[in-house]
């Protein structure tokens, strides 16, 4: 509280002035000693002639017009934005420092950030904003974190005074339960469940997975990515996987509404739920079937030579030539390797392909004049290999 007194010039009263300090002679018994500064002055209030309660009429301590306060809201990035409001201190302090603090239990506090500010003018206040970034760690997984605004001022004598707000809180969801539902040769389906409290604060899941064979992480592919949390229990599938291989799948609850990876999500991430599952192994490839098709019949004339689809041919009359396509099929096959040799046993080329069927393309058939092509075929997957040999 600030005391005011009428200024005087000799016996003439002038304008009101604020009392900065009041001094009084100290005494020991009846003996006066040194002057001492009064810290606080109190007076009995009265109603008529009846004394009432004591009332503070003067204080040398710094006083704030009202306690500082804190306000929290989410910004467009689903990040918590804290606004601290500071009010007028009297008399004006020599230094004024603000702090935003956080706590995991609303008891033990530590500062997130601090800075200097100015004393608001009489009758006004000032606001300071701090946004809690999602990589800062200033939250609690599966629980509430607490935040407060604090202002510390110092007078000319070096005495410090503090005003602290009540706390605001924010809940971040805890670890979801991830349960295996089914597997196939190239997919894993799983079920994600949360407590009702965690579900209330989960806006989205980020799903990613890790190939335990190749030690590779996969983000935002084959079912990994971001999904809105639409119900307390949800099914998800990771597809495009390799048969007979084990994967570690992560499901991260976040408070934000956007994002597909752990580097672009909004809001705050809770502890991920995890699952290790293995895809079903494929049976070994079945017997290889061979289908040959004559695409083109060419008549050869005496003394003529030429090319077809990039392959050169030469003849002696009256031979004829066929462009021949070959299609191969094997159930459960995923990879093909075909080695081709000409009719004289010379290596010609190696062809590769994927899937259960594979076309070798177009080659010349020299069988009329006794020149043939030999094919050595291997169909494989992670469980085994089938092979065959044929000529055209």
C-alpha cells in the first residue's frame, strides 16, 4: 500500500505527494538511538467513536496491484500457448523478471524460460506469451503437466518480491495397447486400444515400423502414417511386407490433428505402443509352366539380311524365321532369373523379373536350320526355388 501526504511550503499546503520512506528514531528504553526506516504502518479504523480492525496505511515493500495470472490455449499447431499477465508494481522496482515454470506434480517446479520486462503503467497490465514446443519435453506422458507464471522484482535496496499465478494444466495421452489381430504373407493387422482418459486427449495416431531383418525404419508407407483417432478401439494394417519376416510396429498417440511422421506432427506425443509380429511364410514355388507364342512369321528371300526388334539375322535360302515370346508361371514365385544361350551353346543374356508370372520377351527361333535357343529358368521366393530347362 502506498501512503500520500500533503506537501507544504512553510505553512502553505501544496499538492499531494507519495511517501517514499518513513523514518523513526529507534530507542532502547528511554534512550534514543539511530534512525530506522519503517517497513509497514498500520492504523485502527473507526466507525464513529468505535475502533474497528487494523488497516495497513503504509508499506516500504514493493506491492503489485493484483497477483499475476496465467491463461492457456492451443494455437493452430496444436501447441499450448501460455500467456502471463503482469500488473503495476509500486513503488516502481529497479529490476523486473518474469518466469514460465512447469511441474509434473504441481509441487516441484522448474523454469522453462525467463526474461526481463517493464513495469506496467498505473491502472494497466502487460501480457507475455510463451509457446511450449513439441520437442521440449515440458509435458507428462499419460498424465497432466502444470504451468505457472511468476514475476520477481527487486527494490533499490536489493530486496526481492515475487508474485506467482495459480497453475494451468495440460494432459498428454499415455501408451496405447497394441494387439495382433492377423497376419498374411505380406501384411500384419493389429488392434489399438486406449483408456477412456487417453482417448479423450488423443486426436491422432502416428504409425511407423521397423524391419528387424534389414534394420530399416519405414514412415508414411504401406499403412504407416497418420490416422485420426475416431473410436476408442481401432484396427490398422501394414501391407507390402516380405513373407516370413518380423517387424516392430509403433503406434504413437498425439494431441495434434496433423502429421504423418515423428518429424512433422503437431501437438504433443505420448509414449508409443509397440508390437512385434511376423508375416506368414510363403510355400516354395510350384512347378514352372512354359507358354511359347509365335508373334511374327518372316519370309526370308535369297541374299537378304536384316534385323527385327534390335536382333540381327542372316540366312541362306530357303530358311524362315519366327519371333517367339515365352511366358513363365509358378505359383508362389516372387523372383525370376532366366539365362539364355544360343544354339551353339554361347551365353546370350540373363533376364530377371518379379511376381508369379514373367514374360521373357522376344527372341529368334532358328530351329528350322538347326540353330536353337536354350533357356535355364529359376523361380524363387524366401522359402525355396524351382527350376526348369527348355529350348525353342
